[in-house]
């Protein structure tokens, strides 16, 4: 019996340690808070393209067009887009977080792509979803 108790104590300690290790870190922006949101499909593409379509319409369509074909003088076409094809979902999420200001030599439009498309309320999950969505168009 006492041995069994020991086991439980050790197990609880191990869990507590794991929880600490997992949540400490770079303290990024994004969703913070809640801890136990492990998606089955972790690693790489955790975005949901269907949910991303809603994010796209709400935030990106103004500049990139309702069907992602681009808008003259605003956002470039995202379908087709070699950039979207060449970058992984994670890379696209990183890109969208930063955007591409006119000061970036890679900028071709002379118009800023604002960080998160100018919508700071988008969560990491929203960004994964919208990245999955624009990849699904290519
Ligand atoms: C205020 C207008 C604006 C909004 C809103 C906007 N973008 Fe952009 N985006 C741009 C512009 C302008 C560029 C092109 C910059 C350049 O000249 O390279 C761009 C470029 C991109 C690119 C790179 C395309 C390529 O082929 O190089 C991606 C990917 C992208 N946007 C995704 C998004 C997503 C996803 C959203 C919504 C979360 C979004 N954008 C919202 C203006 C916008």
C-alpha cells in the first residue's frame, strides 16, 4: 500500500514538472492561458481550412479579393501563388504574423501587408486555419 502511494506521488510530481516545462518558454503573444489543448493532428498542419475560410473572408478578402485572386493596388493573388505553395503552413503563419512592409526588399506592390492582416485579435489557431485555407486553394 505505501509503495502504491509512493507511485502516485511520483506520478503527480512528474505531471507537475511536465506541465511547468511545457508552459514556460518564450511567452509569445497569441492564445496563452489554457494549457490542455493538444490537437490530434499536431506537427505541421494543424489548421482547419474550413474555419480558415471564415478568417479569410473577415480579414484578408479586403486586400486579397473574395476568391483570393488579388486586388489591383492592394494584396497580391494568393491563388495561384508560388509563395503560398513554396511555404509550409507554419512558415505562412510566421509570415502572416510579421507581414511584409514596403521597406522589405521582397515587397513588389508598394503597399504594406500588415502584421496579421491588420487584425491583432487573430489567434495562432486562426492563423493556422487561414494558412491551411490559402494552401488548399493552390
Ligand atoms: C491591408 C491589406 C492587406 C490585408 C488585410 C492582408 N494582406 Fe496579405 N498582402 C498585402 C499586400 C499588399 C501584399 C503584397 C506585398 C508585396 O508587395 O510583396 C500581401 C502579401 C501576402 C502574402 C504573400 C503573397 C506572395 O505571393 O508573396 C500572403 C501569403 C498574404 N498576404 C496573406 C494574407 C492573409 C492570410 C491575410 C489575412 C489574415 C492577409 N494577407 C491580409 C496586403 C494585405
